[in-house]
């Protein structure tokens, strides 16, 4: 697929060319690589947000489970004490 950019400041173009030259690649290859990197970075940010939400939900569920276990232990201790 072809992408065209218009009306880009000449200073920006010179900077892009210099960065490409440092890496010994053309402007096209430099921009192509950076566009791909940007797209993948955005995709990963989305995945991290979903994972962060999942971790938060798991922590909340684990807290509820811990509370339920504590209540069951207290109830068990009361039953054992009543039988004594």
C-alpha cells in the first residue's frame, strides 16, 4: 500500500533524512519502519490496558475470596468451640 505525505516542513524532512542517513537507510525505509513501530506500539498499549484491567479484577476477586475464607474460618472455630 502506498502512503503519501504532503505539506511537510522542510526542516522535518531534513531531520528525517539525517536520521535515515545515520542508520544507512533511505527516507522511505526509515519512515516505513517508524510507522510500523508506531502501529505496533499502539497495539501493545491497548493490550497492556486490557491486561491491567484483568489484573485489577483478579486482585479484587482474590480479596473477596480471602474475606470469605476468613469468615468460614471464624465460623468453623465457633462450631469447634461449641462442641467442646
